[in-house]
């Protein structure tokens, strides 16, 4: 299962609040058209992995990539100069590339 750091969880919550997302929606990781992992705000579908935050979805992992992010960590990496921090997915024990 993917793990979420405290700072990534805080940013996910901030995004949901700022977007006025209804309580049944969460931030969803999905496979984008280029083969990378994209993020959107959506409702979970059958087979998706749902990590709850305060009795509502916080992070949803699309069923198509659950295996791909198994044992990974979602963190908030340092942004480049004059850029905001960005989410990064890495494996335990592997240095954050940012």
C-alpha cells in the first residue's frame, strides 16, 4: 500500500479545501496518457484504493496503478527556485530526487 507523509497529507487536505471539494471526493492518482501518474479530484470507483482522512477520501489510487505504487511513499518535495513544492512518489530508502 502507498504511504503518505504528514506534509503530503496536509497539502492534499489543503487542495481539497481550497477547491471546495464535496466530502465524497478526494485527490486521485491515475495513469495519464503519457504513462506517468496524474492527479485530479474525483470520486473513488470500484477497485480503487482509498486512504481516508477524517472520515472522507483523502487519497484515491486508481485501480490501474495500485500495483505500480505499492510500497511507495507520496511526499511533498522541495520545489525548484521560485516554484512551489511538488508531490513526489518514491520508494522507502531511495533519496528524494528534488
